C-alpha cells in the first residue's frame, strides 16, 4: 500500500472516537516510559549531549507535525495519517499512539549513533548528515508502507502515502536530528526550547477547545 484509500474512512472514524480514551489502557504504558527515561538518563551519564540534542530535536519536530496532522483532521474531516485504537494502549492525538510517540522520542538518539564523527565528511559527494537523513527517511517510509497495510495505521487520502511522507515528514525529522547537534549549545537550546514551547502552547489551546 503506497498511498491512501477512501475505503479506510470507516476505520479512521472509529479511531477518531478513541482519541485519549482509556478503554485499552494497560501497564505497558508505564514500562515503555521507564525504558525511555533510562535511555536518556544513560546518555546523560555518558555526557552524550549531542545524542540527547538529536533525540529531542527530532521529538519536538515530531510533535509539531502530529499537532498539525490533528488540525488537518479537524479542518477536513480526516488526518493525513491515523492510528487505530486496536493497536495501542492510548491514542495521544489522531495520528500518534503512546508507543509510536515513545519510539520517536529515542529515534534521534539511536540514529545519531550511526553518524561519522566528522560532520563535514562526504559520502558519494554528499555531506554525511544529509546522506544519512535521506537514508533514514527512506527506511522509515518503507516501514510506514508496511504499517499502512495493517489495521494499526490508516491512510485515507489517495494522494498521501510513502512518497509524500518521505519528502515532507521524515526528511525534516532526520535533518533536525542530524544537523541541530552540530550547532552551538545555545542554538540547540533555542531550537529545541522554542519548538517545545510552541508545541505546549498549541496543545494547551487546541485540546481544551476540542480542536484536536
């Protein structure tokens, strides 16, 4: 399944009704959170501040995208991507479950470890940060094709699928994860802090209003 299908509208409608309901809640929610906290604590103990910056940079971009996806759902009736209640213990926003969000919270840390130490090194004539950003984006897009073929993940719009998500979503995710850590600490703090503040503000406004 490379692109969405309007036949999935029924499943998307069911998912929209399950956002932030606790019907499927179970204790894996706490266990996954503990693992994520342990990973960040371990990286901090090792003084891997670039890795932490990579993780948080990607995660903040991820949350901004998820908020915008939920706004699109409110405006048009359907999100670009939707998660099914059958596949999760808790849906945070229409397009992101707890498990998926926790994966993205450490994706930047994990993939940053694959980068060469020299940020200026080139691979096939391309800066290695750009090369790995595009490569990781391609890999995640292929995984999303598989997910969209399961009941866990839903694409509705026929024009949305693997290619658009590769270009507009995953490439920015990994560019943030791979470029921000190479900047000065002040720039890292501004990028991550500003996005975190914006995301928090949007959530505090849009959730009580019932928009997302």
